[in-house]
């Protein structure tokens, strides 16, 4: 099971700043393993929309690949990349990973899958 959450950090004056999209993968049955959090923090050359005109769950590079974190194929592609890079699902404590380090490989895998489906 997975969830997608948009959040902000508060500045010293209590204003919301620094958008963040977090994809959390929760093993089933609940409590069997630790959660995996894939985090996309806003930054130069990246987009992490908080509303219109872009869709909920969209993350990407301004001039590059993107994913929608609500799409099962995108979630699977991110999971496959993080597993290939050594994440062990058996870990009991939650793990947080920088999503930007996974995005290009996951988007490329997703594009290959889409091409294979269209054949």
C-alpha cells in the first residue's frame, strides 16, 4: 500500500515554505517491516506542485523526466529502482530516500513499460 502527501516546512514566522511530496510505501500486513519514504523536496530545476495547474502527485525536472506518484506504474518503477540500489524491505525501521536520485531511472523504466504495452 502507498500514500502520497504534500507538505511544507514552517519558517520562523509560521508561514509555509519549501514544498515537499512524500511517497510512503507501507508493507502489508501492517507492522511486518519498516516503511519506505521517498521524498521529493522542491528546488532549482524541479517542480513539486501544490495545486493547479499541475496535477496532484506530479513531480519532475523542469527540463526532464517526471512521474505522477498516484500512478501504480510510477510507484512500482520507483520501488524497483530503490530495491536495485540496495534497500532491504526487511528493515524494521522507516527509511527515507531522496526521490530525485531515483526519478530519472524510474521514469526511463516507466517509458520502456509504456512502449512495451503499446506494441
